[in-house]
């Protein structure tokens, strides 16, 4: 049988409007039953020898209903029109409940339904039958790694309040993830640039740390620095500076004056002895750099500074270059202030600009 719903109507009876001959497959009913195909009819129901059950299989016109003959096989082979009897016009036709209705209902129940998993495996869920008794089947959702499955609402089961089966994913550990889907710290994110794997927190941290340690071809927006930044002797171009100062170092007064530009490009000196030599270190080897020295005479005054023994980055002594070769004569008064600016082109002998006797 076929699991289907055939149409029924209570207490319908009519006659054949035309003869239904042996071998014929089109039935002409006198009256409209009020339903369309599919529907079962019994022709000549009160004549045991000529009774025939037929199925109106297709169509909507009762006057030319396409039928399947002899569904019971009462007159030969089931559904074989060639062995079915001839019925004269005017023969009674009744739309009645027949065994086929019940068989189709059972077939519909036993057909069940099909569940298919993610890899295409199908399982038919239908009741078992033993001695005519149906036993329901059960389907169980098995919890897996990190997946918790629970009924969270088992009341009512209507459209407005359906049963709720909740799948909760949580508590998943790295050991429960397939190795090929997980990027560990040792494997590195940089070596796994794809959309199919998940990195561990350690792998993410290493990647982020590496990315922030060296910024290459990056555009910085509004940034507030919270610590010192070392330029590494690199070029900064198209920069606008404001509200800045230069690091000032305090130079110790001594005969051989040591000035390290790595400690700052400005300095102060309270000169308490005559200076015979100037030794500059960490002067950039290219470009132009400067060092500004604010010199204050001590309480004695008349301290001098020779500029004919100036060395740069451990090189030999040379005389600093002054305008017109005029040399340098410091102010002599006690507490007098002079400002000296040394200009270096690369790490060569500096040019010296002096502004004296600030009051």
C-alpha cells in the first residue's frame, strides 16, 4: 500500500452514468461526490459476485474519473483492468470505508520519518509492530565534549508554547578540539594564516607582542605615550612638534670636559676650573646635530675654556670652528652666563656659536 490520505464523505451513493466495461479505466458518475481524487468507491456493493473496489486515482471530474480497477483482486489479478467485470449504466456506486483506508493509515504510521546527520547518514524512525501492537521508538541526543543538552520547557507543546530542547556549548578545553583545528603557541599564528583554525591564548599573546614590538608600515592615530621612545637613529619626517623640551644634563666641571650626547643635547656647566679639553661622545655619524652648553662662572670667575683640543667620538683633537676664526673668550665676571652651541655635521669637528655675558 501507499502511505497517503484518501478522501471520504459520509453517506454518498450514486450510479454509473455510463457502462464501465471490462478493461475500462474511466468511470462516469451520475452525481458529484463532493470530493476529488484520490477516493475509494465500491461498484455494485450489494452484489457479492460482481462487487468491485476501485480507486479514483487522479483528476477532479467525476464524469470522467481515472480509476485503478479491482483493488482487492477479487476478479483476478489486483489492479488488472483486463480481468475486472463489466458494470452496466445505472449500477449502484457507493463511497464507503474499505480496508484500504485502514491499511493506508497503518502504512502512514509505520512510514515514520527520517533523521539525517551532518555526514549524510540517514536513520528511519518508525514504530515497531508486534502482534498488531505499535511500540514507539526513542531518539536520544548524546552530549559530547563541551555540549550540554537539556529539555528546558516540557509544558504545553503548543505553537504558542512549544517544548524547548536547549543545546549549551561551554567548558570546552583545548584537549577536546581536533589537533588540526587548533594553533598552539609553538605553531604560531603567523604560520597559520587561514579561516579554519583557532589559536590558543598563548599563541594570540605571542602574535600581539610581536606585532607591538616592531611597527612596520603602520599609521598611528591619536596616541599618548606612557614611557620613553627610542628612535634607533631612524628618520622621522613630516612631523609637527609642539610643547616639547630637550633633555638637559649637568656637566661636571673638570679640566678635561666629557660630554655624552646620549645623555641629552643640552647641558649646564658651572665652571670651577679652567677647561683644557672637550671630549664629545655619541655624536651621530650623519646629518646635523647640536649640543647647547650653558656656562656659568663660579664665584671666583675668570675661568677659561680652550677649544683647540676638541675630540669627537674618540677621534683626534682639533680646534672648533668659530666665525672668522675668532676663537672663544668666556665672560670673566663671577656668575656670568655664556651660551655655547656646538654644531656637528656628521661626527666631524664642530662649529661653535657663542652668545656671551647674559645678564
